[in-house]
């Protein structure tokens, strides 16, 4: 089974609204990363949060990590139509990343 | 180029044929990864290279799949005797450092493989 599982599977919002995506995982991790994938393209790294960090910001992105609950959330504030994409969390343990199945975000203009 | 480059971008072939997929990582990146992504799904890890060696090839689904990396740079993923279930997007990523997954991975746009 996937180490990281995102929810919701799909999210549709209006431009300007905030979008929150959640990720749960099962085993101990070194860090957790979030990636974005536009249709037909590769993944683009958004943010990395280490296991000893609880919150991290980058521009309109805010990531939290709760290692006691084995969960993370990605918040995109003031969303734009260009934020429409699939978002994946990936957990790091050893030499590999294990990806969840992603949240498909649609931001309607 | 500045990013990870994969070729071909699309490949259509008949069942039973062999295919080779190529990845040019970012210059200087020692770690290289291959993943497979089926339609609407997450990424399935296939193999990891550090330099020219593959310390983790546990994700290769069968002995029809193999990969090599030469000169610490270009990598090829070979699928022999292709089956329809091999149809997917094959993504390559590279990263700096020792490959302990504490660095971001930089992805190519993938090869979309279709087996008829």
C-alpha cells in the first residue's frame, strides 16, 4: 500500500479561496516533501519539511507536519487558476521517496 | 540543458518488442531515480542510482526490466518483451547529494509508453 495517502482525492474551489490538502503516512520518516504535477508534465518540488520541523512557509504555501499523528497538510492561500494541478506528498526513508496517489486540485476562475 | 531531459517523449510499440527509454539528468547530480506512473495514479519507484551503481533496484517489477547508468550521467531503462500492462508514463528524476532523500528531486517530463 502507498506510504503517503492524500485526501481529498479531488478538490474544486474558486479563485481566491484557500485550498487544504492532507497526507497521512505509516512509518517513520526523515522528511516529507510536497510536489505539484501539471497535466502531461513531470513533478515539480514545492517544499520539504524535516521530521523535527512542525511548520514551514514558502510564498503562498504553508506546510505542517505532525509526526505523532503521522500526517501533514499543504495549504495554498489565495489560490489562482494556475494552481490547478495534482499535488503529491512524498515521504523519505532511506534512499527513496514514496509517493501518495495525489490530490487533483481545480481552481475555477 | 538546465533540467532533466527524457527521450522519447512518446513511444508506441507492439506487444513483445523491446524498448529503451533515456534520461539525461541535471549535470553534476549523482543520484538518479526511475519511477512509473499509471493513469491517474501516484508514482511507483523502480530503481535508484548513486553514480553508476544501483544500490536499490527493488522496485523493478520483473526481470524484463533493467536499467544502467554510464559515466555517472545518462541512464537507460530497458523493457524487454513488452506487455500491455507496461503501458504507463516513465519518469526520471535526479538530485544532488548522497541520495538519502534529503534533497529535492528534479523530474523530467517523462516518456509516455503505449503497448498495443
